[in-house]
C-alpha cells in the first residue's frame, strides 16, 4: 500500500507498455488510480496515486468487490504482480527483452524488496539458454569421445586429429545454415550436431583404415589415395546417400522440430561425404603423415 512502491510498479508498467508486442498492462496501481479518480469527481487529472499510505488504504477499503484484487495482490498486501498481455507471434522477440526487464526490476525494487520476471517470454528465454548450453556440451562430449576412439582405431594421435577435420567442418557448416535459414534452436535441432557427428565419422574410419593398409603394403601417397577412393569411396557414397534419404524423409513429418532435425542431419551427412572424398585426401597430401 506504499505510494512509493505503487509508483515503482507504475514505471515498470510504462516500460513494458513501450515494448513492441506487449498489449495492456494491469497492476494494483491501476485500481488505486481509478479509485482516486472516481472519489474526486471522475476528472482524469486525478487519476494518480495518492501521496500517503493512509489514502491508499482507504481507497482499497472502499472497493465494492475486494476479490477482484486476488489475481494482483495477496491477502496481507505483501506480494503483488504486474500482468502484461503479449501477442504470441511476438513471444520469441520479447524473450530477448527479458534481461532488460530484469535489470529494471533490480533497479526499481532493491533489497529488501525483490521482483522477478515470469511468464511465457521468460520461459522461452530460459529454454533457449538451456538448449544452447546443452548443444555445446553434447558437441564437446561427442568430439572428445570420437577423437579418442579414432586415435585408438588408427593408432596415431596425429591421424586422429586429422580425421576430425572432414567431420567437424560439415557439422559447423550445417549449424551455420541454421542461422542463415532462420531455423530456430529447439529440442530437435539441439541434438543435430552430436547425432550427425556420430554418423559421419564412420566414413572417415573406413577411408583412413583402407588408406593406411595401402601405405603399409608399400603404395605411395597418390596410389594409396586413388585405390582408396576407388574401393572405399563407392561404399562411402552409397551409405551416405542412404542415410541422407532416410533423414530427409523426416521432412514429410508434421512436427516441425522433426522436419528441421531430418533436414539438417541430411545436409551434414551430404557435406561430410564431399569432405571425406575431397578435403580428407587433400589434407593427407598436404600433411603427409607417417602411417607405416
């Protein structure tokens, strides 16, 4: 019932009302201002918050139906809420405004008072942060795990690091296309990188294993590369095409996260095919690792 606190709530409402996508705002301050205007003859200039706590208490006491305030303030007037309606089409955009709202609340309501943002936009903001962290964590874990087993399989740390180039490159390009195409980060797209990395590494293992065997038999770099592309390249191409076709079938689904997941995984696998057939031989020719 403090006029100072009510004015703070009024300023928060004004800030929210200026945001694109926010409709009406309502709080206890609106009821107090309307009651004050009504008690002073209905003149619009009196639609304001009184100067004293006693006046505010008196106005609230005169409400015909006090239960109207149940959604705005608790019984002992210790906790209140400000409700701001928003257009669902703007919820994603408004989620980006949550930090600014929380900063305003921290300034207007310092300790011992506390204020926090809730609702759809806040939920979306928290979800995006969680999904981004989950994606980065899953990608990092997948990268370390794949690198470890690639090193064991190829019995070479250097070759294990080189093998990650044609795998990480297409994953990064596929994730970059998310931003270019405006594909949102959701539970489906968040796991795209880790899943695709686990699939495309299979082609690299087959290529390098066959390439290593040819060099052990005494073939030079050019001969080993040509024979590997001729023998293993066909199998890599067929398995990749089958995987791409399988994932792109998800684009016929009705659930949008599944559509985006299938589309991005197919793109990543297709890019990985070209990376294994073009980039990997080029890297081997440039670095010339010892495989014997």
